C-alpha cells in the first residue's frame, strides 16, 4: 500500500513552515521510508496484542505532597522572552 | 604511561592513593583535549574554568575526582545543553539529570559535553548543528552515532569515561566504530530524568568506557530506581563489579541464524564468529537460535521511535527555551521557530511520526508497529529460555566515510539493524571491541541478555576482554 503523502497537511500538523526546496526532498524521503515500512503488512497480526511499553508498570503514583520549587527564576532567566513571572509570547487575542 | 591514558579504574586508584593530584589528572586531560579535539571534534562544550571549580569536591567517594564526560542531551545544571540542535542553543538547564547528580554524589568531576546527532537522530554524528565528530582511528570516517562524541572522546583519551544514550543503538554502534565498550542497560534500569526525550519507551542512558570493568563501575553508580522517572524499575541493582573476572564455563550463548545474512560485511562476520570461538575455548557452549522477526525491527522502529519523537519534540516551539524566531504573530513564531531551529533529519522524523499517528493511518502504521514489536519481544523471550546470552555483530559494517550515507536516510537507518531490536524488547546489550578491519578500523561484537541480565553480560564480556585485550591498541592522533 505504498503511500503518497500530503506533505502540506503533515507539515501543518507538525507546526513546520517548510520551504519549497525542503518539501520535495522530504516527501520523497518519507515515501521511500514508508515503502520500506510496508513490509510489516506481510505479517498477520490480528490476534497479537500491541506493546507500547516493555515493563509491566501501570499507573505509578506518588503522594500528593507540597514541596518548594525554586527553579522559577532560573527557568525564566534563560527563556527567549519573559516578563515578571511569565513567559512572554506575541499577542494571541485579536483587538485586545 | 600518560595520566590521560588512564582507565576509570586506574584514575580511581591513582586518586585514592594521592587525592591532592586530582588537579594534575584534570590538567593532563585538558591539555590533551586542546591538542586532539580540534581534529576529532568530540566536544561541543568544554570550559576548563568550570572543570577547575569542581575539583575540590568530596574526597572519600567511589569516583572521587574522576573526570567524566556527558552527551549533550543529558541536562547539566547551569551548563548549556543543546542536543546539538540550533533550537536548543542557549538553553541553560536549572537542574542536573539524575545520572549527573549521582555521578557528582559519587565524587566525579563533570568534564565536558559531547557532540551527538541532533536530538540523537542519526548513526554517524553528522546531523549535529555543530558539524560532525571524526573517527579517531581515521579522521575521514564517522565515529558512529548518535553518541559519537562520547565514544570518540573515550577512544581518543580525551575522556576517562563518558555517558551516552541509546534509543536504537546510539551507545553500542559508536562504541563499535570507535573501539570502546558501550552498554545499553535494560529499559528502566537507569533513570531517564533529565535526558531530553526522543523515544520515551526506548531511551536508556548508559556508559561508554575503555574497559568492561570501567563500565561496571559506572553502572554501580547509575543503576537504581528514581521516583522522578515513573518508568524506572524498582528492582535492586547488584554490585556489577562482582561479576568481573569470573569464568564463562557452562554459559550458553546463542547465535541467531537471522544475524548472519546478506548485508553483513564478510570481515565483520569473520570477527564475530572468531569471538564466538573465543567463548567456546573459554568453556562456553554456542548454539544456533532463532529470532524470526528480527528482519522487521528497523521497520517497527521507524514507526514507533518517530511517533514518540514527534510528540516529544512538540515542546520546542520557541516559548520556554532555546531559540525563538521573533514575530508579531504567534502562529508564525511557532512555525518559523521550528522550521529554522530543527535540522533536516529532525524534520524528517517529526513529519514521519506525525504521519503515522495521524487520523486514517494510525491503525495501518502505528498500531501495526506496536503489534510487531510484541512479536520481536516474544522472539527474545523464547531465545532466552534456551540460552543465557545472544552474540552477534553490533553493526553490519566497519565505520563508513563521512558523507557516505548522509543523503540516503534509509541506508543510514539500516546501520542500526542489529541494535534496534534490543530497544524494542527492552533488553540490555553491550558492544565490546573484537578486532580491526583490513583498513585498521574497529569492529565490535554485541552481547545481549534477558531483562536485568547485565550481570551475565559483565561476566562474559570481562572474560572475553581479558583474553583478547583489544583495548590495549590505541589510535594514532
């Protein structure tokens, strides 16, 4: 089931503004990789359970206790842009 | 012998005898680095003042005063951590990764940050935004990847030992290419807290060292449960050094039929079979085993690993850390930051991961990949009912030339064909030097054990190393 991919749509989902010269090369690479991956289709897996994680660990909880966190200043100090206690980003709400 | 040539064990003994000479060891290593690293380019961040500051640390600890180098995707407090990506340039972590904290508590001096493929995406160290690292055995060749900087630094005697990370072979393949020892521990054996995530169900941190003994000494520091990594295993860790210098009599070693097929370089095959012969001569039994789904490992990996990578890399959007493309428009800031900040291989994997997770393709790709992952894991479970260890090549070829595979992603991916399945199954695996090609380039043999079977690997690897002593050969730099 060799796949033609819609590179514009995938790039939109991935939040990448690909330049025209990147698009052609990347779609070709992706189609080649997907053609290779297609060999998995020859295996019958209807009765096989998926493995998303190899360790038999589920829902690890810890006590919900309060602890001081003293990293705010260090985090904000090297942020691309900050103001007071906040990361600063371009305006989101139109006309505000 | 020069001080910079020390193994970890020798450095530890030297400093235990004379703790006041720790400055001398660090100076010897720093001077060697200044001469050698302009050729090898193993480090992305080295600052002798920063190293000086640490040298008067704890004096009575197991690694007291011993310098250790760290791959640049493991966070170090107040010390830039870039993952060799433009998008993280300028990121100064406010905390140490658990492994770094443990090394410091054991007295180690964090020596420098090592080059790598961008976000660990690669098998040659060529996708780094800082430019490639060179193989110390021949500077025209790649050191392997993604932990190529760590492996090249150890092989060049500009690191006593180093940490790497391994998602599909990123510790073992560069260890093989540089002629050093590299261990990917069992998934969950070592905390991933502070490792910049690539494939969260596959990533493990592990040591890259000059000898098997050094590797065991570092594992004694790293192994153990960490409440800050909910996937770390609550399984007691033994003293790994207690398994060294034991014989291998009675050990059953499996050679998978599927490993010795077309695509395996004849020189590598010969050396790997010789390694099996050494084990037999030492009293181990070698038998054939089957890993029937082995040939699907790369295909599964390029679904599962890229899917996890595409979601893990969602956090790099110019808001909190590293590089931002300034814009008056938020959407434009996200899209341009990511397009300018990520390199070609990172974009390839983000796009592929986004695709296999997208509506309409999830079942055909991602779910299918997870199911075949189950079959690969079952192959190992069955093999380990018959044998204690699996032996095979680490990489299908000796090191290749810089530039040889960088424009052919699929052929680059296939250089991890023998290492990927251990990550998919979560089992531990080590690469140890087993000889040199006709061109004088190193080749490694891989030993794989069942989950939490690192001790069996140490037992066999140390017996092999003591017999063959490949580590005595050093590159001319």
